C-alpha cells in the first residue's frame, strides 16, 4: 500500500473546485489533496461554523485558498445563490464535486415518509440541484473543459437492505452521471463518479455503524483485502479524475472498495473460509469426480 500523494506537483494549478459537503470527512480529505496540487477550493454545507473552522484549518495545513458558503443543497434557490457567490469570488468554477450526502440505517418499514425524503432530497435532489445550477452557468457562458465528479456507493448498483433511501438516491446519481456524460459532452462537460467501499468517517460511522457495531461485525472481514480504505487512496483517484490527465474518461463509475461488493456477489466466494490444508483434501475429492 502507498498512501502518499500520486499526482505531480501543480497538477491542479489554476483550477477552482467546488466541493459540496467539503467541510467534513471524505470531502475535506479530497479537498486537502486538491489544495496540495495547486487548486483553489470552494466548500459548502449547512453548518457555517463547521465550514469556517474547516476552511481555516485546511488553509493553515495546505496553503492556498478555501472559500466557504453555507448552503442546503436540497434547495435550488440556495444552491443558485451559492453558485453566484463562488463565481463572484473566483470568477469561475472548473470542477463540481457532488459529495454531500445524508444516510442512516433503518428497517424500511420503520421509516416515516419524512425520513425517506430527508435522505433522497440530500443525495438525489441535492446532486441534481448543484449539477443543474453549475451546468446551466457553464453552458450559457459557453465555458468548456468543465468536470463533474459524483460520489456514489457500490450499493447503487447492487441495492442494499437497511439503507434503501440511500441506495435509491445513489442509483439515480449513477444514472445522471452516465446520462449527462453523453448529453453534455457537446458542451465540454465530462462526468464521472466514484463508488467507494468503507472509508471510516465520523459522519458515516455514527449513522451506519454506531457504537460497538464495527467491532462486533468485524467490518474488515467484508473486504477481501481485509482493511478499510485510506483517505489518500480515495483522494488520489478523485484528483486524477478531475485533472486534465483524465480528459478522455467520461461516464465512468470507478469502484474503490478492496473488492467488497464482489465478495458478497460471487456464488462460491464463501470458500474463502476454507483453510489451506483442507484444499489438499478438496483437490483429491474433486479429482475423483472424473
Ligand atoms: C429513523 C430518522 C433517523 C434515524 C432521522 N430520522 N434520523 N428516522 N432513523 N436514524 C427521521 C426524523 O425522525 C425525521 O422524520 C426525518 O428523518 C428528518 O430528520 P431530521 O433530523 O429533521 O433531518 P435533517 O436535520 O435534515 O438531517 C438529515 C439526516 C442526518 C440524513 C437525517 O443524518 C444528516 O444530517 N446527515 C448528513 C450527514 C450524513 O448522513 N453523513 C453520512 C453519509 S454516509 P419526520 O417523520 O419527523 O420527518 C454515506 C455512506 C454510504 O452515505 C456507504 C457506506 C459504506
Ligand atoms: P460526512 O462527513 O457526513 O459528509 C457529508 C457532508 O455532507 C457533510 O459535510 C454535511 O455537512 C454535508 N451535507 C449533508 N447534508 C447536506 C445538505 N442538505 N446540504 C449541504 N451539505 C450537506 O460523510 P462522508 O463519509 O465523508 O461521506 C462523503 C461522501 O462519501 C457521501 O457522498 C457518502 O455517501 C460517500 N460515501 C462514503 C463512504 C464511507 O465509507 N465514508 C462510503 C461510500 C460512499 P452539513 O451536515 O454541515 O450540511
């Protein structure tokens, strides 16, 4: 494993990158690496005090500039005002990273309609609102070479019990990624997505794996590589996808999960539990089948 930065110095020089939910967790980690590579950042979220603190700490740690603007991505009006504020500040935005999300585990029959909407509105409607606001701006002004990177999940493709609103919303984000990759290519906007496996963050773990659940379930056993992801591994992939080095990548959803989703999918994957010595016996026994 190599958890150092991957791209060359200055790889994102001159780019302005807007990260929704950029004040915490994975959004912040990706942002810090973008700063290291020379980008300027704008971050949004609902809590101004979180944004202000994060922006100060990120600039102190990495240098560069982090502009923040509080915004609830569920409201198109707020998103449009946020877009105007960022463009008034920097003059342009080159990359939109749709990272903000809401989620929690629950049996679906226990969810109120409002609980369902809380997640769908942040993830699906929020991603739509930001993409539409920035996309309309780029297209109207004939600005080319723009990038949208969406953060989805592996269960957007497979579905998952106990996170049904999130699975439904992330599946919609994947569909939007692939649809607009084709439709807006003529406007010089490319779309990709990342589907991460487990990358421990306070936001995700407090809502999906509270208390002792990670120890009880041994979450790393769900992953063939027997570990969670390192944030720099995700940041390296994100930096590549938003950079000009990935200019021919469009409409791709890149999984980075240590093989987690495949472990649950392959019919004979349970044989992972068979110890080496037992394979000698299995080898003999299966040859007898000839
Ligand atoms: C059941 C719940 C609930 C819970 C809230 N509700 N939490 N129902 N179980 N744990 C219900 C409320 O009772 C309310 O119902 C409705 O949902 C809205 O709740 P609010 O608290 O008013 O909503 P809001 O303040 O907007 O908060 C949204 C949130 C919250 C999604 C509920 O958790 C949040 O702010 N999350 C943002 C950050 C986050 O979730 N990060 C993790 C992303 S991890 P009524 O009936 O009154 O309307 C992720 C990883 C995926 O996506 C893959 C991992 C491997
Ligand atoms: P996180 O720290 O909780 O990040 C979520 C961010 O979204 C917060 O900064 C939050 O800020 C913001 N946000 C939530 N609702 C918002 C709203 N209505 N308007 C604006 N901003 C809002 O969790 P994370 O683990 O870093 O997750 C980041 C992304 O990775 C998400 O898309 C998540 O689905 C994805 N992901 C994570 C994992 C993992 O293992 N961590 C795995 C797969 C996918 P406020 O609360 O201040 O608004």
